[in-house]
C-alpha cells in the first residue's frame, strides 16, 4: 500500500511538473507544503489517521490559496516597447509604438 501511494505521488508530481507556469508551480508547491504540514499537525493533534487526512486536506487548500494570494505581481512598464522623444513645441514627451 505504501509503495503504491509513493508511486502515485511521484507520478502525479511528474505530470504536474511537465506543463506548468510560474503561478501554477507556486500554487502546487504551496499546496504540497501546506498539505504535509497539515497532515503532521492533524495527526499529532488527534492521534488518529483521520485527523491526519483532514489536516492534510485543509492544509493543502490553505497552502494553495495563500501561495496564490502572495505571489509577486508583475506589471508592464508604462513606456515598454515605445519610442519616446521630447517635443519642444508642445513641451512634453511624445511616444510612438
């Protein structure tokens, strides 16, 4: 049973690693860390396998949500890809694509 669970975990991780973006990697990693931590805490706190399962599930959801909510936001600079020059006639910058 343990061997099958380990094999299923490795295959799932390998399939997720092949086609992911930075955001997806971050969410999956957060879910994995949260799930492992939740399972440990749930198992120790309840002393039963059911507590570890519930703790792992709650930790995985919380870890994924927190990882997605705290990801860095990237923005496009205002003048990226434009050619800007100063126009002395109007006294301001003129940008063209």
